[in-house]
C-alpha cells in the first residue's frame, strides 16, 4: 500500500477526531474527518441527514466518501465515522487502520448531554451499548493495530511509534 494514510477507527466519542487533528499536526500532514466531509458535501449536520434521509442514505454517503479517499487521498490522518468499518469492511485498502479502543462507560463519561443529543445513535443508551459491543468485535477484526486510548498524549506517541517502524 502506498497511500501512507493512517485511519483511526473506534466508537462514537472514542477520540478519533481529537487525536487525528493533533497527530496530523505533529506529523506535519493533513487531517480528514469523514463525518465533517459528508456534512460539508451535503451542507447538513449528520443528525439532520439521519433525520431527513435515514441511516441507509447516510451509509451510502459514507461509502462514496470512502471510495474517494481510497482513490485520491494520500499521506493523511483520517478519522472515520463509527459505522464506516461496519459498512465498508475493505477499509484497509485506504491505509493503516488503528482502532482507538475505549470502554463504553468511559465514552459516556467523556460526552456531555449536548454531545449525546447530537449523536443520532446515542438517543437510547442501552441500544448504543449493544451497538458498541457489536462494533467492538468488528473494529478489532479490521484493525492493523489496537490502542487503548486512555491518555491523549500516550496514544499519539504510540501511533507515531507504530508508523515509524
């Protein structure tokens, strides 16, 4: 693979965007967030896309976004939406996949009520927990590396170590 992309996966609230931005800055490269890309392209928030068009249409948008990344994006840190690895299992074709693993309870502690309101799949906490457990196995299966994201700085250092091997 010659793209040299770093793809960060994990459940909603696992720190993909925060870590991705910092990592890209430290590596002096670009950062992309697939959710932000879709929001920009559609000129709508993800929650509004879910409400207006439904999850199926959103997943189609994610797949289209991934195809563009796979074909045209190089040397970039990419944060993908929590469901993208589930619906686009060929994710490794676009770069090195790193799963930022965070226990569900820790994710809940990190997110405030406003953040939870913005996330369509978090409106029922028990359903979100079930979704987390299902996706966790998929993330692990698709990952080239799994990093327990307990500390922002340590996580970034681990990723940099992996990429310098």
